[in-house]
């Protein structure tokens, strides 16, 4: 049987992109999808991330040692890349992403034998035609603790807006990566003009700084800061998906919160990728769906 072995890496948002593109490639080629949940994290000494997709409804099996190219994985992977990169795209056995922009060649790739897929593939265009399957696979297994369940009930009882504030550079840095507070204020004003009685649920990797920076209406904001650490990121993502509307950061984490949580008549506000300098990780062609509202970053 033909096989797609996907190397999962990065934070939970990027892991979901890795999976979704590989799932579609395997599905349209009637190939088995196998997940390498180990090698993409083995040398992540900076962030020490771990595989996080066990919290989803994913049906694929994990790779064996041999499928992970063990032993001598780093050397064998490097050789496969070297050989594949010297062949035409359609003949490669190791498909390493070339740049960050949407690469339509992946959509027509025919899987023959075993193919390794390595990259973030950050666009819904890689899996839009199998969206129903992706949404079924990526149903989040809800956290069972009482606090998160109670928070979800609060979200369901109001016109909930998930607001994600991500601090990449530190509060004193120039906004090379951070989205300005002005973006959030304009996004909040936009939603206020379009929906009745919004209640904001604020998610952030620095909740104290987010609380101090955003002038959210008193009595209409709930700060979500109880799910600590990467191991509980899925719980925050699950809570995001329970909301009806979304103001996302330049972050694949809240991208997936909005994509998985979007309902009929949902509004999603996102930073406009065209506002970022070329080469910035958010300035990716195909990243932000055209149906979402894009706000310029000044």
C-alpha cells in the first residue's frame, strides 16, 4: 500500500497544519497516513515542544522506528533530502517544503510507494477540498476538569468573542512580530458595530500584559489564564472553539481556534498578511482565508 509519513513539528498550531496537509495528500491518493511524532521534536532544544495531537480525534497510527528512519535518523534524513532535491518535484520521495507560500504542486502530487512529508504547509488551500474530514479528525477531546467545563458553559451563554494576544518579542520591542494594541482596539470596535452585546474571552501567553494593554469594556471580559504550559494548550484551543466570533493574533494557534470554531454567521478578524514585511512568518500567501476580515497593521 502507498504511504505518506508526515513529520510533525512546531507548536500545536503548526502541528495541525502539518497533519492537515498530509491527511489530504494521503486521502486523495488512497494512501496510508503515518505520523512521525518523535523526530520533529528530538532537537527542539530552544522551545522543548512535544507532540500534542493525541488530544484530537486523529485515526492515523504512529510511525515505527524504521519509518522514522532510525537508527542514524539525522544522517539518513539528510541523505534522502539531498537526493530528492535533485529530482523533479513529482519524482521526489522526500517532500520538503520550499518557502512558506502556498505551493499548489502538492495538490496534484501522486503518491507512489512511500513519501515523506516535511514542512508546515500553512494554508487551508492544502486541505480545503477535504474540509469535512479534517474537521472530523481535528475534533478536540474536551478537557474533563470542572473549571474548563464551567468556562465552556459561560461561553455558550453569551455572544462570545475569543481574543488572542500573543507576545513574540517582549513588551519593549518594536513590532517585528507582535501585533500592535491598535489592531486589537480597531478589531473590537469593528465587532461592536456588527454584533449585539459581545463578551470577550481573552487568551494570551502573557495575560497580565494583555490585561494592562487592552481597554476592554468593564463587565464584558473574562480572562482565560488557568491552563498553564504547553501540555494544556489544547484546553485553551478547545475553549476558543466554543466561542462564536474571533479576533486572532498573528499566530497559528488562534488561526486554528477560529478555523475549528467558526460557525454560521461567525465573524473572524485577522491581521492582514500584506501589512507585514516580506519574509515575516505571517506574510504568507494563502495563510488567511479570504472570507475572514483582514485589518491592516500600522
